[in-house]
């Protein structure tokens, strides 16, 4: 039974990882030299959805640091609005 629970845990973590990559769409609009160097393309070549994973890791780290859930919600909302504004303006 312990081995079955271990395997189920691994499958569950893989599912959560797949959900992170598909449900969190964070990209960067940064470009250098009139679009010849696109930062998002460089990040995607190293690891697709790296920014999404980083944001999820940040929230997980804040949860482990016992940050109040209300603050996490405020961080997510204000951060989402700020990142959207930067993406629109850039």
C-alpha cells in the first residue's frame, strides 16, 4: 500500500506540474535591439513556461514562510494587474 501511495503522489505532482504550464500564462514582452533578441524566446529555449514555474514557486515559498492567505491573494491580484499593465504598455 505504501508503494501505491508513493506512485499516486508522483502522478499527482506530475499533474500539478502540467496544470502550472497550461493554466498560468506569464510571459515577458522584453526585447532588445529592435526585436532581434527576444527574452521570451531565450527563456522558452531553456525551459518552456519558466516564468510560470517561478511564480508558482514564489507563492509556494511564501506559503511555507506562513504568510497570511489574505496577503497572498493581494499579492496575486496586484501582481497580476501590474504584470498585465507592463505587458500592454511594452
